[in-house]
């Protein structure tokens, strides 16, 4: 059992398939109990569509919130992909001995980022609870920005599983049979 969980955790292809199967199952259960037929699942303006207590009953109001949703999600995702890895890999990583800016500048960037995330998190909660169309708009913005930033992260990388696992100190055998390395040492 532990070997199966290890394989799931380590192979991102398999875990992504499991994740999508889980998503389909959740959506099927929600459909079965009627959750996908609620007023949350409506599209466009209506008297039941609200954002932070404001009724979005005209296309003008709905369009402003939809535009805000797309632009805000794009900005949030782009900034998150630019700043969060930098904080983790440059500021908080104990192996990194040099920083590109003064300590005060680094502290300011991390504090402003934390403040921004908390304030924008409030808007995100209300958007997520308003109506499905805003969730779908967020998803389109997220996928668009994610395609760009992921491509940017991978731009100087080469597909070579052998080197990848060698760099991690793993062999094909230890990936397939996690106990193979300890068994070969005993034999």
C-alpha cells in the first residue's frame, strides 16, 4: 500500500489522472444531489447574482465584474508565479547565500506581497461564492497565465528523465521498486 501511495505521489502524470478522476466523481455526485441546478450555476446578470452584497442585475454591472475578474485573476496569477517562487527559492531557501536586493528591499517585497494577497483574497472569496460564470472566467484567466508562466519556467530546460532522476539520486529500479536499492546493498 505504501509503495502505491509513493508511486502516486512521485509520478505527477499518474497523480494528475487520479486528480481529474476525482474531479469528475465530485461533479457527478454534485449533479446527482442537485447542486449543479442551483442559482449559483446561472450565467449572466440576474436578481440572484450578487458580488459583495451588490446585485448584478444588468449586463453593464455584470460586465464590469466579469472584466475585473479576468484582469484581476491574470494579475494575481502572474504576480504569484513571479514572486512566490522567488521568495521560496531566493529569500527562504537556506542554501541561497546571496540576494539580489538589500535586506530591507527583500523584506518590503515580501510584506507587500503578503498584504496584497490578504486584501485580494477577500475579493476572491466573494467572487467564488457569487456565480459559476465568474469561476469560469477566473479559470480561463488562470489557464492563460499559467500556460505563459509555466512555459517561461521551462524555457531553458530539456526533457531527459535519466538525468532528472540521476540528479535526484534515483535510478529506474529505485523508482519502480523503492526497496530495490536497499535489497541490492544487502545482496
